[in-house]
C-alpha cells in the first residue's frame, strides 16, 4: 500500500458508488529517486496501485487488483510539477468480494490516466 508514504489524501468526496479524491504525491519518496534520477516521473504501476489503495481506504478493507481490463496513460505525472492530482473513482459490485472500478486521474484540464480494473478482497 502506497497510501501515507508515497501519497496522502487531501480531500475526499464519497457517494454510493463513486468518489472524487484529491491526493498529494511525496516527491521525496525513494521511488522517484530511481524513476528517474533528476527527472522524476510517477510510474504507471504506482498510478494504478493508488486507485486500488484509494478504493481500499474508502471500503475500509484491503483490495487487490485481479484484472486490468484497460489502462491508458495519457500524460506523465511529474511530482515536482503536479504534486496534487485528482482520482475520480466509479465502481460496481460484480461478485460477492469483487468490484469493477474505473478511475480517471487528472489535474485541471490535463488527464493523466484512464483505468478500468477489477479488484477483489479475501475477507
């Protein structure tokens, strides 16, 4: 889980099956030192995992990504230029412990990613 170390939640507006969450990246995190030294960018796997972490936080239960139906990275997130981004999450339950989730990652008029995944919990 990357929450509280790699990023933190600034604001969250949560409804029944959707949420709008503003997060702030930690540009000093070790991941940015290696990806890439002097020119840090947010790895796509982290952008996707952040969506899973946010859903887990909202549901008060640990979820794991089990299927990536579609993941499109449109613009690079540079933590020094865009330390804050928004996640618009929409989900629907498809089985007892499984949800289909869509995430739009953006800041102002720039879309960084469109994510369509399945998450599941063991508990």
